[in-house]
C-alpha cells in the first residue's frame, strides 16, 4: 500500500531516498517524507502530494547523513496531511511503516493514559511510542523494538532509525513485503526492488518475522523472530531484467499497453513448445502436476485479476470440461466455501502477489490441505513463495496503477491452461480444429495485437466523445462479458466516469433503464456465430432508447454491427477464444485517452494504489 525505503552506508542517503520514493510512488502518493540521521540532529522533511513536491521542499536542505528512511503514503489512518505523513517520531526514534496495526485504538488509549502525546492520527505513531517507552524503561535499541512486537496485531512492515547514526537501521517484516539490496557503498531495504538504484548488485527478499539490523559499514544481521536466533540467508545476484523508465512514452500506462505484443510474443514462445514435432503447452512440472490432478479448479482474485478469472472459468470449462468456480478473494475468505483437498486446486490470480485478501484465500486453502497455484507477476512475492506452484506472468514491471499488460498475460495464461487441460478429441469437437492448428493461431496473436494498436486514431475519436459524459455502459456475452467488466473498471478508475459492465443478456433485466438519449453503450462482439446476432439485438434495444452506440467487434462481422453503431472499431479476425486478448487493447486505450483528454494523472488515479496489502 505504502512504499518504504531505507539506506545505511557511506554515501549520502538523501539522493537515494528521493529517487527510490519516485519509483515507489505507484504504491501510494497522498504524501511523502524522509528522515536523514545527520550528525548532531536528524532532519525530517514531509510534504502532502507527490514526491516531486517533497523533492522541491528538500532542495533547500543540504543533508549528508549516510543513514535515512523514506516513505510514500496511501492513507489508511487519518487524512493525507503533513502531520500524518511518515516518518513519525518519538524521542530519538523515526519510523516509516506499511500495513495496518489492527489494535491501534487500544494501544493508543493505553499510551495516552500513560502520558504519551500523539501528533498524528496514524497507527504508525503507536509503534514508535511503544519502542521509545521501552527504551525509557531501560531496554536498549534495537532490543526495544523486538520487545514491543508481540503487542502489535496486524500485517505490516516498518523501518526504524535512531538519531544516533552509530545505531543500526532496523527493519521488521510482519507480513508486508520487504527486500534487502546490497552494493559497494551500503545496504538498502525497501518494499520492492524498483526502489533500488542501479548500484545494487545483490538482493534478498525478507521472510515474514524477520527483523534486520543494518549498519552503515554494510554489515547486516537477520534475526528470525519465530526461531529467536540469527537466520542465515544468501543474497542473490540482481537481475537487471525490465529496466524502468517511461522512455519516450508520456505515461507508464501507455508504455505498458504498447509493450503487450512483445510481452505476449515472449510469453507464448516460452509456453508453447514444439516437442516430438508437435506443438504443446508447457508449464513447470509442479504446475502441470497441480493442474492435471485437479478435479475442480477454484479461482480467486480481486479487481482486474478477478475479471481475468471469469474469463479463465469460461475457457477452462468449455475446452477441458474441468469445473471451475471463481470468486472475489474478499468474499471467498469469509463466505465459508466448501473446500475439498481431494478434488480442488486453488488458483490465485494476482499481479503483485501481495494483495491481502488473495493471500488470505491462499492461506485458507493451504490450511484445508488444498493444493495451490499462483499466477503472479512479481517473482519472490508472497504469493509466489507461499503457493505450492507458480506460473509467472512474465509481464515485466508494471508501474501504471491500472493493470494492463498483467491482465493480458493473465488471460493469455488462463487460455493456455485451458488448452493444456483440453483433451484432443474435445478440442476438435468444440473448435473444429486440432491442437496444432489452434496453437499455431495463438502464436500469431502478437501480430494481431500490433495491428490493433495501430487503430489508435479510431479509439481516440471514441475517447473524445466520452469527455463530457457521466455514465458509460459496457456489454458483452461469453468471453466478452468479463472484458465488459474490465473495460468499465479501466474507464472508471482512471477517468472517474461512472461505468458498469454487463452481460448482454442482462440488459433487459435492469441496466436498460439507465439508457436515455446520448448515454454511451460500448458493445463487444467476438466472432462467435451464436452470440453476434444476440448482441446485435441488444444493441438495437439500446439504440431505440437513444444510446450513443459504440461497437468493438471482429472485422468478420463488421457488416452486422457497424451499420447499427454510432461509432465502431473493427478488430483483426481470430478464433473467438482469442478475441478478448485483442479487444483488451482498445478498451485499455479508450480508458487511457479519455483520462488524458480529461487531464487526469493517468498513472496515479486518485484514491487507488498498485498493491493492496490491507483488507
Ligand atoms: C485495476 C487494478 C486492480 C487490481 C487489484 C488486484 O486496474 O489494477 O483492480 O487488479 O487490486 O491486484 P493484484 O492483481 O495485484 O492482486
């Protein structure tokens, strides 16, 4: 949720903290702050808004201290303000924190009753007061940190620095991710790898219940809180794969949309292999074992990942005959689902691998003895580490808050899973084609995505027509239904226009009441002979109520949908099972261009964060 970074070394910490915070800004950007342990007196600078503001504010200070911490915030306790921005402090201690302290109210009351004065509304401040109180009671730093951890409930991580720079920087991982990174001049610790500068050559993901003491001479000691002793861990060489930066693109989101053909090409080349003269879908042996043994697949995810899950259900059930259930993770974990360890495989979809509800579902399944498989983008993330098997999305780092290329990778992989599980005869019966033919067509999709990207002018024209509207409806049937949900989510999250997605068949059961003159309705039309005529009648139903009808369909059926549409986009023809991969692109571009026309910060939509590590 929030981004945290710390550095202890022989170089000035400040430039690294600022650069790292800029990279972490996608995790939260309500406010930001740094604390540098200058000899004599620590300096704290905080600002509301982006890290650019913080940089401006810091420019008047010359800070040379080699130990510092920084934070970019996504508010949970208290409004975005300088008082609530981190670092928070108490006595000689400074803290930055990610996650939630669930028993904060009780702790705060006790501390206030004991005379502690709170200057913020944050739960973070309780931690630093507790440690300071422990020190006043005679426990030395950093032991004082360890002593208060049993009092804290929740899933969190924090960094704590002491005003005396000869004291170590302390990092505590109690559920929110943290990584160490080492270089020739010191040690970094941050919520994710993107915050590390190029100088970092080796990294180490911390484990839950690790407490690390980092010294400015580059030494660090990891204490396992569960084992109560030092944990020996091996640093791994940092892969520089996926270099960051927007390059010539105006926004990360646009860059990430444009990267999709290349990303898909790489993904398919890895997963579709020619063996013994035949094309087949291959995953790791653990993932293949897990998939092949499942008699029922349970998919869970949140937001965009949930939408990918619905498409996964449609494809896997139709092609393989294996029953699939799909749930929003936050519902799954509390609705008391019936889990069967002998039949079920729980598949979690999560680009970040850190979404709190999705991880809770994963842990529930593990506790019930149900095997688990994670489809995840971030290698080394909690989902990757905790699931029995992983299929990596291999989309490269995604910085835009709105998921784009990771969604495409999820739906591509779920279609591959369906094809992996599909018996040959069933494939032929359903699709009228052999596996070889289908997989050869799949390998051509990146080219079709490239072609689709070049339809950008048509998309911008539609986006321009959305600037003044207050509601947009999206509808589709079959595999286009989850895409309608996703198209609506993309539009609402970055352009702040109210948008809803519906199954075409649901139109007359309610949503039609919203259609009046000028209301845009976006219809999606896969080249599916069974569904196109039904969608065209749904379109006509909205048209007769005055809808501004936008259709996005396969060029094969252009003559059916174009004449009834106010605006239309014809996409390259492909098998119906692949169409959502193609239509995802104009839906993402539509949201992107609409938000740009409206002048919004596309990469950092209000109130949202990239990684939702709290419930
Ligand atoms: C929307 C979006 C979110 C995420 C959701 C789950 O563009 O990005 O809806 O899809 O927060 O995140 P992950 O996939 O990281 O579990």
